[in-house]
């Protein structure tokens, strides 16, 4: 039903979890560090690459030649950097004058009016190409090597998912979220998914990527591998603005 009436018609669907849905917070491993790409928001329309970050991994074996262009953060450091950027941005552009202070941090959820201000500022910079603005963005992080927003099932869980699908939902049981179908590590192998026939794990296809962004971080529309659908889950932080270009 979703596919026929919504996703194919509009190109995007927002799925709201049922009442009571409350997965445990992600367990962040700050001993592991991840690379970021530097995104020049004022140059997005020029089609320039974000930087040579694709050869990085998250195990700490970084190529030194890339460190000149890319910073390396752990999650705590990234959060502090992102929050500091937001505070300085809104203080300098709006003198910090609003009912809620217009301080958009990883723990503050802006109201609809503030979100419209953020979106307007973003498109102004993209359209005009000024002022110069660069932000950091951690992308394509392997949940097996780094960490996952959802509880991680045991390694050989692919063949167990069909049995888990028979279990009744129990939102109050923390173990439920390890085995449920909305855990993006289980969804590809759930009954009815064509990807369940893949017996090998392919990152970005049947193993989710992890992304860590900040204010103005950008993830462009694109075709997925083999033109498959994409599923995203915002684990924590401020809302993500999605623009349907269809």
C-alpha cells in the first residue's frame, strides 16, 4: 500500500512509529574515531566533490595524506564542535534574540518557525553562493566497525530473522528492539524482502551505513545501488529536513 500510493507517487514516505515505540539509546564507543568530509555549502551548486574521504575507514588506520583536508573526530568531540558552530552561527546572524534563543544543538529540538529559518538560511547560501560556509559530515560509517543506532544482533542473525518475525511486539522489552523488523539491521532479511536471499552482507545494501551530521550538513538525492529503496532512521539530535525534488 505504501509503495503504490505514496512512495512511487511522491518519491518519499515518512513512517511514524506506533505509540510506545522506545528503542534504547545508541551505545556510543568514543574509543573509535571516524573521518568527516568537509562540505562547502556555498559551492553545492557547482557540483564539487566533498573531499577525498572515501578511502578512510573507522578502525584508526588512516592514510596520513588525507589528514590535511579531513578532520577526525570521535562522537563526543564532533558533538561539541557541532553545538559550538550552531551557537556561534545564530548568535552572529540573529543576535540570539528569540523566544527560544535560536540555539540549535544536538539536544535541542527547534520549533517549526525556527526550522523554517534554518531552511531559509540554507537555501539562501546555496542559491547565492555566499557567505562562505563549510561544515563537517561523517558518512558511510560501517555499523559493524563503528557503532549502530539500533541494538546489534548477533553475527549470524540472518537465518534467525524469519523466526523473530513470529514474535509479538513488546515495546517494553529491550531485547525486542534487537530482533524487531524495524531494526535496520534486520529489515533486509525480514519475510517479504527480496534482499533476504542475499547470503552475504553487503554494506549499504543489506547492512546499514551510519551518518553523523550537524547544522547544514547535506546529503543529496541520488539513485541507490540497483535502484533499491532507501530507509533512514534519525536516532537522536535535531530534526532532519528532507526536501522532495520530484
